[in-house]
């Protein structure tokens, strides 16, 4: 349902707390990495050196940071950076971090936001996608895949390609807790299936009305079909008898002949 269905405010935080017939569902960021990109220039709050990538991740998580980067240096150690404030520039293709591991850093999030239908939210840079990276528009660092926008390319641009929404869902921007959020939603009275298709909802206060309308429509279509069949049968078996002109002339001649 669209966020407008959940306008009731929570008593403490004043955030959305559902509506008369609906619930507001929140997801907490989970401890799971999401790939951001491959960058040549990375500046963050903390910099150190660790034995491995796992040591870097564990150290940054314990320090309370949300983003970290790793780069192998010529000595074989792992240069580890992490922070909540950062500067990222000179993005490259994903493979570049493997080919030139001394010059490029892999940047990932430590915690990931969860999308209700798409699992972990990802960052839609065109250089992260093999197909999109070959497109003409994907010639600059940190360019979003068409249909996405924002600093991390994680906000749907509903004005372009329907925000890359799948199936017959519609990209909608809504104001939730004084912040804009974009999502792929279905029209009123429909719900989204796992296959990203909008199907008629079998719950809700409007369902009896929709069901009655469907039944009336089916009955009307059946009646029209029945009338059509009856008309065709009547036309076939109740066809008037054809009288030949010659027969009528002979009959008149017989009546007018002298006795």
C-alpha cells in the first residue's frame, strides 16, 4: 500500500505508526556487506593496516563505522580505511580492483538496508554493471544506471524508465517521516506478487465491491452471448418461405381464366 495509508503518528517519535487498517513496517540495517564500487581515490575517517580483509571489516565494525575500503599494498598487507564521512572519486570498473589492486580500493558498506522485496539494497552505479557499463551514457565516474539517482545511486528516478521497476509495478515517490522514498508499488486494490506483477487483492474493505462488479460483468457477458446465440438460431430456422415470381403469375392466371 502507498505510505499515505499509514498517516497515524507514533506517540513518542512522531514517525508513521500505521493507519486504521494498515501497519507501518520498518527494517533495521543488518550486518551484511554491500558492494559500493572500485575507486582510485578514497578518503575516510580512519586509516590503518591489517593482515586480511576480514580483519579490516571487523576492526571498522567495532569502531562503529558504516563504510570501509580495502586495498592491497606492495608489502602484501591490507590498507584499511573506514568512516562515516568520506570522499570517493575516480571510480573504475569492478575488475580494475583485481587487475591493479595496488592502485584501486574496493569500497563496501558494513551494514546494509533491507528492501522488502529485493533483499539487500545495492548501489546502481553503471560501472558496477557489465551490461550498462558498455552504454554511451556510462562514460563518467559514479554515473547511475538509467532509472536510478543519488550520491550512491540507490534512489529510484521515477521519471526515467519507470525507476527500473519490474513487471507491471509503478515507480512512486512518497514522503515518509519527512523524507522522500521511492518504491515500486501497485495501483490501489492490487498487491505485488513475488514475480513483480500486480494482482487483484483478495483482502481489504473494497474487495466485496470489486468481487460484485466482477460477477455482474461476467453475468452481463453471459447474457449477451446467450442473446446472440438465440438470434442466430431464430434466423436460421424461422426464415420466411421464398415465393418464386413465376408461381405467383400462374396462380393469378388461373384465377382470372374464363370458365
